[in-house]
C-alpha cells in the first residue's frame, strides 16, 4: 500500500485533482468529509463539542451549526485548540479504519487541506501538492465560490505559504493550466504512484 498525502491551498483545485485520482483508481480518504461525519447528529463527537461549547452551537435540527462554531473558534486560538483536540483524534481514528480496509496494493490518497500547517508530511510515503498562482486562487474563490475578495484573501493568508507547501512536496501538480492539461498531468502522477506502490519502500 502507498500512503499519499494530497494538499494544496484553498482554491488551488485540490478537489478536482482528488476526483481525477479516484477516477484512475485511487482510494480516497477525505479529511474534511470525515471531520463532518464525526460530529454528525448522534455521534460522541457532537456530544463532546456541545459539552465544550454549549447548546448554542447546535442548529434547530440538532446538527452542528458550523458557521456559529466557526465564529467562536476562529476568533480565539485557545477555543480552536479545544475543538481540534476533540475532532482531530476522531478523524485520525476513522482515517486509519478506512486505510486498513483498503487492498494491500492500493494507492490510498489522504486529502488533507492543512497537511503543511499541521506538520503531517512524515505520515505519508509521498506528498503531492496541488499548486496554483495566488491570483488564480483568488479568482476561483471569488468567481466560483462567491466569496468576497476580502474574505478570500483572509482565508488564503491563514494558510501556509505557497513556498512552505512546495518545500514538503515530493510531487507538484501545477493547476494554472486548462483542464485537459491537468488531466494529462494527473495521469502521469498516477502512473508514478502506481509504480511506487508496486516497488518495495526503502
């Protein structure tokens, strides 16, 4: 099994790359999706979040009010640390379960937005970084996701720099290109990952 860490700045196109890798045959473990699953209604994770932050973080239907929780934790590093101490171990445990369920010769791609920021590169056999010019990222966030330019710039500034991400990369996928070129590059990367999966790791 080859464990691949896939990351990239917001708006770089990481989701598109992960979709293309799945189409090639990769097993995808999406940290963001798991982070939502572990705090779904009825889970111990949600109960722990409510215990830490109060009933005010619940929506009317009993689910987590993510914008409300976000407004609390992103303004206070200590509260963010409390939230992370609840969610991160649950995400890690679920990720390991999914990884263990994959075939022995699988290429398992962990889609981890904050891989660089959280110093997680050593956990993976290969780190793939999806890279795009900051102006490309900004354009996508404003045009495709409907963010204000101010909000988009703030979200980008809160992440690791482009240089820091590239420093930890084993493979860089340039996504300042048309979709056809991106598809060709992802196929190249897939061939390399399959080769590494079939070659005994040092």
